[in-house]
C-alpha cells in the first residue's frame, strides 16, 4: 500500500513520528487506505500550527492505542 503521508510535504511530521514508534507503525499498516488518507488530510488542512499539533497528537494517540 502506498504511504499517503510520504507524498504530502506537510504530512512528513506524521510519517516521521509514526516511523519512530514500532507500535504506531504496525497500527498504521492495519488501517485502510481511506483511514490513512483521512488522518493525513486532517493535518494538511489545519490552518494554524496549534491546530496541526493538536491533530497530530490525536492521530498518534490513536496509533499508539
């Protein structure tokens, strides 16, 4: 499956954080393409850095379960 975040320049922080954590990476691999895309899109559509950071933490928390 293609890595949704690797093609998004603003999604690179999600990819970097996810790849640092083996459990998060394993969970990411179980998500459907659509779920991965929506997680990345939520970050790329954030207008404020604070919103982006909050959304990143939310996605990472879901990945870490």
